[in-house]
C-alpha cells in the first residue's frame, strides 16, 4: 500500500430501487437525485474517500452496480477482494427486507470473509407510528437481527433524501473494518511467540543430540 493508509473495498448490495446508487452518490459528492421513473444502474461505478477517524485515516472504496450487472461477467470482479458488503433495503418496503437472507447467502458464497453491514434506507418516507403499512417494523428488524446475530457487523437506518445517518454510517463502517484488521494483526503477532518457529526447535533438537 503506497500511502500506508488502510484501504477497504465495500460493495453495495440489495434489491432494485432500494437506493444503492443514491447512497453511492451521497458518498461520492453528497448529492441526491429524485429520479422519476425507473433508472436502474447499468455498468459499474466506484469511488474512494478518505475517512478521518481522529487517530487514523481510513480509505473506503464503494462499489455500485445494478442487479443485471451482478449476474453478468462483471459479477466476479465486483465481488473480488471485497472486505465488506453494505446490504441495503427500503424501510418502507417489506419485500426488499424479506429477501435479505438470499442476499446474505450470495455475499457469503461470492465474497468470502466480507463483513456484512445492514442499511435500511428511505427513513424520510416512514409515516407516524401505527401507520406502518408495508413498512419494516422494529419487531421485523429485531427478529432478523436475532436470526443473524454473528453475521452482521453493523446495522443502520438512513435517508439519502435528507442525508440523515449516512456520514455516521460511513465512519462507523470504516472504524469497524479498521479495528477488525488491527485485532487480527495483534492476534497473529501474539501467535508467533519468540522461540516458537520450527527452525529454532529443530536447531535445539540437534544441539541436544550432539
Ligand atoms: N424518498 C426517498 N427516495 C429515495 C431515497 N433513496 C433513493 N430514493 C429514490 O429511490 C429511487 C431508486 O434509487 P436508486 O438509488 O436508483 O436505487 P438502486 O438501488 O440503485 O436501484 P438499481 O440500480 O435498480 O438496483 C430513486 O428515484 C431515488 O431518488 C431516500 O432516502 N428517500
Ligand atoms: Mg443503482
């Protein structure tokens, strides 16, 4: 790594129209487009930003693509080397939530070892309590979280329209990914104790023989 700044690839995942590209645009240049009509993402976009965590800078590269591309040949490069997946659903559309376990399976199969963060988008569209309709309720979310306790590394609710929760989410993801790398490095260092290398043991054995 030329700059020495820890760098992480994060892929956006989830149903059509849940706001993946809107999250991407907020990340890239803090803009929002209220598109009319269906405009699915075609091709592949990526954007890198440096996040200041106070004591440490961390680079996040967000990758965005549409469902059709994920299924095409682009798919493998999309998943390759991903450190994390931001799994998105729309908080006012239960269908995009009920299908999440399939997406989790897809991530586990294609991006081995990637951490999974859950993001409910469009909180600006939630009505007052008691008027849930097709919205994802707190009970739905609690149930899902208890089913996949160890699978999720973070759970967020955001709105790309009014931009609430987004910067906090990007920072938290950067923090979790960085901390995970640090603790893995510490674990690895602790496992290699002085005098434990096979070569040394061999040398000692030989000396004893002579
Ligand atoms: N009200 C509201 N609308 C949103 C929000 N986020 C996205 N949208 C709208 O939802 C629609 C779909 O958003 P996209 O970002 O294109 O969704 P996508 O997941 O990238 O869709 P695909 O590329 O088809 O997979 C657009 O019309 C957006 O303007 C939000 O937080 N609030
Ligand atoms: Mg899109």
